[in-house]
């Protein structure tokens, strides 16, 4: 329980800072803050997207100028007030110009906050703050049959002017909406301060674990108090929990139990029935393998490989589970640099191993661990834990971070990742590539004459047009404002110039929304140069195109 909530809080902190960085990557935001023209409907729709596509249903956004005057709050219509005297953490971000995140007690709630400064030409112009709450974590714990209450320490109660949940245990504020009444009553009757520690108790048929919540100054601000009924745990779970509670204080239940039980099985085959009852109680896939084939599996194996009813049926059509591996960088493959995948797991126990598996057209992700259980016969116990939900959510967040929120193509961060990858690829395989930098001519005049909403429509529409004209493997991203980059793998300068000329012509002829033209700079990668140098060259080429009258292609 302790380990799970620590992992969940850390993940939520990372997710909150990722959301803040994703929003802050929009170059329009800094300019809008400077001009004090915040598009409130955009952020309302963004919050709705977070609610629809992530685990987090109650994200708050606050935008402030550099003097900490409020320009926008998603949870309140109040605007224009200065909060520099009451939010010292925001003052610190303005002074240090550094991103920060923490668990914090404020006027409304005990929450997780991420604060990102925004700049124009290295000058800070404002701050964006993302505030997330503990309710999603409590819901995840509830799915594990763990009830919980997030309790704020009494000394911070005076800061609560508008308690978000309106739940209290005496003088102690409860920060999660779904804290069960029986849990709150139990803490009230037994004295909530009794559970203000990083330890465990067994009371009235419940395991009670407390996790300390600290702010950025490492000062305790509250506690996550968790309750799990003992009768929801198997006898083996309880014995193991008691051992770890007394000896180490860390819950690592199924993996050790499975390995120990597997060793007992091979030491004495007469205990086979007992062994099966143990591995069948596991919630993860368990396989017993030798170097040639699978020897045994547990019942969870057939939850995923549901086409088969027995191991014999599976083996009649497949040699090994590695037949289902997806060959993708970062995941375990059948052959790992000349080693069999099982040997690789055994030899690299300290690393975290992940598998991407295609089971009858559906993609799953597993974390994998292996242990040798019978040396003389090369028998192995392999445990696969399903992490599909976590991996998919991680990919969604990664996509948000590298995607331009207006046009839907890659952003500047995405471009820098891809140009480094392309340079490494070119150096390794001795091939070249070309780079196009393009810029909408007189775009400021478009915004001044028609307004930023029309300017945004122009960016969206012409991004779609350019995307439709590129090759399948080309990499298109918004570099900032009205500037774009296109990486053309395996393309020479002459080929790139022809592509750029085609784009220039189609853009000029299109006249969607309003007529526009674009200028293009084209360069070809030179072996040995780094990303900074090739960017300087393509920028110079684009500058020459603009200096030569615009609406032309210049290659260098």
C-alpha cells in the first residue's frame, strides 16, 4: 500500500508538470499574457480534453502575468487580483525562473501543483500553474479494495478559506471527495493524529497504512491514510505481509511467493497440486520455461491467450511466447544482441524490462522478470505483469508534450528529438537527408488585419494542406509562430528543392481562408555537422529567401 501510493503520487506529479509544459509550449500563450488577451474558451476546451482523454477529471489552470496579477482561473470568474503577498512559491518561480512542482496546501485544497514560467526573448512575462487533486489516486486505490482519506495537518487549516470537499474530521480537513464516511468516523473515534506517521497498524480486521505528504520544503503537510480489510487478502498474502512488515516494511507479495513456490515444485514434484494452487492465485501471467519450450503456465495465461484452453493447444501452434513479441526499440525481443530473451532477463535482473506483445491483433505491454529455479535443468520462472494501461497513458502524455496544440502536428520539442535521431541515423548508415524551413510571409499583417482567430485558422488549414503533399516518411513540425520545419529522410538537396517548390506553388494557388504565400530555405545534411549547425544553415537560407522578395525557395 505504501509503495503503491508513493508510485501513484509520483506519477501524478510528473503528469501534472507534463500538462503544464505542454500548455506552456504554445508560443501564442506568452504573447497573449504580455498583451493580456487570454483565450478563455481555448483553455476550457483543453480542460475538457484532459477530462475526456486522461485519468484526471478535475484539472485547474491558473494564468498570471509577471507581477502575479491573475489573468485566468478555470475554477473561478475572479480576475485581476494580485497574489504575490500570499503565494510565495509563485514569487520564487518569478525570481528563479525555474519550473517547480510540489504537494501544497492552499485556499481551496491540499493538491499537487506544477508551476512553469513563460518567456519572450529570455524575459519572463508570466506563469502558468496546473493544479491537480488526489481524487484520481483514491479511485485507483479503491479499485485495489483500498479505502483512503487524504488528511491535511491541523496547522494548515487556517489557510483554507474555501474548502473544496467540505469534508472534515474534527479540525482536520479531508482532501479527497470519496473518503468513505466509515473511514472518517473511524479516524474521528480513534484519534486521527494516532495515524500521523509512516508506519502500519492492524486494527479491527484492517491493515492501516499511513503515507506522509511533504511540500517542496520537505515539511509534512498531511497524510494519506489507507485501509484494507484483511478478509480481502488470502492467507498467503497475510503471512507474507506480516513477514515483510516486521522485517523490511516493503510489500512485495506475488513475485517472491511464486519464485519460492516454483523452487519447491522442482525440488519435490509430489507438491505439484500445491504449486498450481499458488501460481493460479497470482494476478500476473506466470510461465515455467526451459531453453526450448514452455513447461507450465497459470490460469491467467489463458485470460490473454483465450484462443487456447490448454498449454498443449498453445504449443501445437506456437513454439514460444516470443512468437507474439513486437520488435520495437525499448522492448524485449526474441533475440537480444545474440542472447535469448530469457538469458537476457536473467543476466540483467537489476534493469526494468518491458515487453510489447501482439495477441490476436490486440497490443499489450508487460513488465517482465525471470529467475532460474533449477540450475541443472535450466528451468526458469517468468512473471509478466500487465502494464498496458500505464504504458498507453504514458504515450498519451508524451504525445501531448510533443504535439502542437493548435495544428496537431509536432512542436519544437518534437522537431529537436527527430533531427537528432535523423543525424544519428545518417551517421550510422552513411546516407543523407535534407531540411526545409518555411515561414508564412507577412503573417503579422494577417493577425493585425483579420485578428488572431483568423490567423489561427490560416495556420491550421495550411498545415493540413502541406501535410497532404508530403511523403509518408517526411517529418513535419511547427517550429514556432508561423515557422515550420520539414525533415526529408533520404532526400538530396535537388529533390528537397523540388518538393519545396511544389509546396510553394500549391500554397500560393490554394487561397484557403485568405490568400497567403510562404518563403522556403533548403539545405542538405553534411556528414559530421551537428543539429545546431544545420539549423543555422537552413535559417540563413530562409533569411535569404525573405530578403530576396519572399514567396521563393532558396537552397544552400
